[in-house]
């Protein structure tokens, strides 16, 4: 695929233990076909390292946020503050 691009379109959660983002991708195939798609990505960080990535359909934000909240370390509120 040529001319590939990626863009974060929204940040739904961002805290020390990870993030939930809406993102889009796009590009042009070698045959000239234009493609684009979007999804929701959940990232989990532990000890400064990326430990988990989950991709959810872009119409499943509520489930992605619920999953992210379940991964929250003990002692942190939903904003990630202790």
C-alpha cells in the first residue's frame, strides 16, 4: 500500500496506565484503490512498557472504555490519579 497515513481522531482516556483512542488509517494500493478504515485502540502500560493493545470496532466505544476501566490498577480513580 502506498501513501499510508494514520491519524488519532480522538483521545477518550489518557492516563499513566494507558489510553483509549479513536484512530483512522488510509492509503492507496499499488493498483490505485483508495482504502480507509477506523477503529478504537486500547493501550495498557505497566512499568513504563506497553503491555497490551486491543482493537475495537469504531462503534464499540462504550465496551472499550469499560474494558479500560477494568484494567485500571488498584488505588487509581478513572482519571488515573491516586
